[in-house]
C-alpha cells in the first residue's frame, strides 16, 4: 500500500463535500413549495425512509406497542406516507426530516391507525423493506430504563445517521478494491487504541503511511458526516445545529 493512496480516491471525491447543493430533504421541501419535481422528491423521501426506519420503530415500541403491532404500525406508516400527497406535509418551517418524521408518526398513531387497519395496507403501494427480526433483535438491546420514546428516537436517529456515514465510507474503499484497508483503519474512527505499528504490520506498510491514512480517513468521515446531515435538513444554515443536536443526543 503506497504512502500516497491509502484512501486517496475517497479523499479526492470528498473535496466538495462541504458544498450544500440539492439534497434529499431539500428536494422534498422544494417540491412542497412547487419548485421541484415531485417524482424526484418521492424517490428522495423513499430513500430517507429506508435509511431511517429503525429510530421510528424504536419510538413506536417505546410507546408500549407489542413487537407485532410495532412492525405493522411502522410499515403501515411508511406505506401511507409514501402513498399520500406527502408534499403538503413537508413544512419548510420545520426544516429537518427528523422532526417532520416524528411529528408525522405521532399524528398517525393518535388519529389514523384505526382507519388504516380498516383499509388495504398502504393503498396498494409497496411499503419500504423492514427487517422485522432485525428490528426486534436491535430493540431488545435498548437500555431497560425509563427513557422517553422521544429520547430513544433521537438517540437511535443519531446512531442510524452514523451507520449511514460508515456505510458510505466503506463503499468508497470497496470501489477502490481496498476493503481490507478500511477494516484495518476503521477502529481509528471509534477511538480504539490500536498501535500504528500493529496496523502497519497487518497491511505490510510503514507506520508513517498508516498515520497519513488515518488522518485522511477521519477527514473523509467528517466530510461524509456533514454531507449525510445535509441530506436531512432543508438549508445549509441547519447543518451545524443539527450536528450539535445529534451528538448531544448520543451523550444522553
């Protein structure tokens, strides 16, 4: 592994990561204003729902619903959200997809579930994929404390976002044929104390190359983190505040 290309392709592709262009949630909000294509907005919303379904499932479970009912409720909610004229609900004043989704599911649980059960699921629209076994396995690992449903939602949202960032970073390394490099360097993102010499020995490179690669990895991770957060807010002014909010949620 040469000194100059530990993650160079990934690093180069992230040079413009700080720029705020049309992102998924901003497209949805723009469509609600009548200034963006509704089909693109629907695809953007579906992607966001697919990426962030588990925090919503955890919220529904913490509200006291059984695993079976929580699975039905979560999937029905997303099916109805994607089937209806969702753009009318994309309030620019709320700004963040996280807030929009929580408000929408609260409304669904309080007012619409009885009607949903009496109708065909999702109005004939295929709901997003929800791994029921994975959902409950993950939920059983949640702390058995008195945390509110909203707190669980916020924490799981932050973790889901970090998972998305890690997936994107791994995919970049895989595209470069360097999955083994990523797996060797990944602990550096979690604060694990692995000596550079150990990583260097595993990869067959010098310690200096490892230190350079770790620095690039962390830089790219931060770029992707901001880019992923940008996908869930409606304006660049909200990115820093959302980042602070999510890390505060993780801190509990």
